[in-house]
C-alpha cells in the first residue's frame, strides 16, 4: 500500500471519526446495556457508534471492519480496520473525560494507521506508519531519548486480588517499583489515552496489561510513528497476539523493562 493511499485512508477515517464525535459527547454517562463479564460492559452508545463507524468506513473505503462489539473479519491476514467505539467505557459511563474512539488499519496483522479520538479532551491523534503523529492536524515532535526519573508513566488499572496471566499482586509490585524511580504514576483507565499520550510525549511510558487488538493496535501505530519503542512486558516485539504492551520513549523503555524483569524475578 503506497504512502499516498495511506494518507487518503487516514483522511477518510479522520472524517468518519469527526462525524461521530458529537454523538459520542452527547452520550456521556450512558449506563450499561450489555453485560460482557466480570467488571466489563458495553453501553447502547458502544453498539450504536460501532455500527455507524463500520457502515461508513466500509462504504467509503471498501475495506472490511472488525469491531469490539460485533466482531468481523480475521485480523491477522489481509487489510482490515479494527475499531473500539468507546475505549474507557467505565470512565465514559461515569462521566470522566478520559475515554475515546480507537481505530487502526491492519495490513497482515501489522498496524499501518492509528487514530485515537478523545472528544471530551478536544484531542485527535492520527498517524500513518512512517509518521508524523498529528494532534488536531498539527505534527507532534518525534520522541527523543529520555530518562525514567523525568517521566510520567501510565499504568493499566488493576484489582490487587485479580488473577490471570498478569495477576493483581504482580501489578501492585510493578506500581510500587515504578513509583520509586519515575517522576509520577498516572492511572487513566484508558489504554487509548495512555498510548496516545506516549506518542505525544506527555507520558514517558505506558504499561498495558490488556491484550485486545482493538485497544492496542491504534496506539501501537501512533507510538511507532512517533519513534517510540513498543514491545510486550517481556521485551519481545509487539504483535497482534501479544498479551500486553510496553510503549515508551527511547531510553525510558529499557529502564521500565528492567524494572518489570526485576519484579517478575523477585
């Protein structure tokens, strides 16, 4: 896919997200409509926005779309959009502004476009694979090498009693150790916010415990376009099947990765 074609698709995708942003803001505070499991739900707005975005992208680009709520085509092969109509659903339902719309274009499983729209914050982040990252249409400076002591770090939310591949106690230990070295810790409750803020240089790093491609692929594209480093929490290059994300500015990534390794070994 040529750079010109990617720019064209980025412009179309941006217009589609602009078109649903007013409805996104109008629906803030929407209650749960679909129970998706322990501590997870979707609102009626999730469903409405996804259907609208899918229909418009399909019609205007001819490329199929996979959504968080309704699914879609296989993500690992071919060219496909992947969308999360409301990232940070609990924030959104509670009236917190740290929620957004996430969209990525995948080519054989690799993110080549990333868009993170944060309508309540008035910020729209977009990029093609080679950059630059755009915030509200203006280029953002590429990430320069930095130090953890000078950096804010975004952490995924956690329940200390939680289980699973990355249990709550381990997450608490990561929080403790990063708090000793980083400038400050921030827990936004939105993967999209964390990764976009890394790409924009607001955060020095983000530790993401989730694995869903609709949450991670848009921000991975943004951070890569900004010149950042993206791996899983073990330091392996991020891919569609990765179970976590560590995204950071050069230099900061190595420092955070070393802390993660120390915590796991401890």
